[in-house]
């Protein structure tokens, strides 16, 4: 079966739940995933929709919701974690994901960097998370960060964000199957059903 496009942003809280499940879901279903990093922050700013900042009641519910769902999946979630990342950390973490996408280790990078935030409170796009996570997956941090900071990588990230915008994507994570958008970690199973049968099972 054709892969499912997995549109994500490093820094999205709910993307953590999907990132940590995709490898096992792929083994169980035989369906693979294309990792597509983009800037959900820029799209949300355009929509004047920052869902949790300045909304303490909603933010408290988010932390509890993720805590419950992480427990369901057997994942660490020492909430609240540092949120949101600084813009320069956000950009670098996502530019590294672009490099990983091109070189074939994006999924490994995400599975290394996300637990360091949710288990240890180490922010994305900064050390020790960044260097330790890259070393864990056999990548040289200096080489990767140098390539990630290049103008070419930034252009590719911006182009991916434009593509996401054109598809109508407004949040992360989003799963795209033949033009159908499934937004949120809790829509992963719907996306798999659509890929298999063209409908919700």
C-alpha cells in the first residue's frame, strides 16, 4: 500500500503521541509513513490561532489529556514540559528534521528527541537534547547542525510549509491519505482505515 503522509512539527505536543507509535503501527499494519516536517506555528499565526498560550484552562486540559493518552500507550509524560520552545530552538529542531527526512533518519531523530523532552524536560533544538539525540542515532551533531542551519534547508522547510498550506493543513499532526486530511493523533486509526478501504472502518 502507498505510504501515509505524516505532517508534523517538532514542537507540537500531540505529535509526540504519534511519533512514538508510528514504527510499531507500521509493523502491525504494513503501512509506512512519509515524514513531512512543516511549520504549523506559522500557519497558526496566520489564522490568529495559538491554541494554548494565554488560555490556561485549555492548557491544563492539554497536559492532562496527553498524560492520560501517554499512559495508555506506555509513554513517559512528565507534564508540564517546557512549552513552547524559543523560536530559534523551534526552527533548528525542525530544520534538523528536514535533513533527517532527506537522509532517511527523520523517524529515528524524532523518537530520540521527543522522549528527552517528555521524560527529562530537555528542550528541542538545544543541547543536551539535540546533540545527545543525534549521537544516539549515529549522526554527527556538528555535521547535521551545520547542514540544518543552511539557507537551502530553511528554503525547503518553507516550501514544505507552503505545500501544507495548499493542502489545507492547519494543525499537527495531520495524516494525509489521497487528499483526505486526518488531524490529530486520535485520527491515526482513521487514516489507516482510509488507506486500506477508502472509508472509515
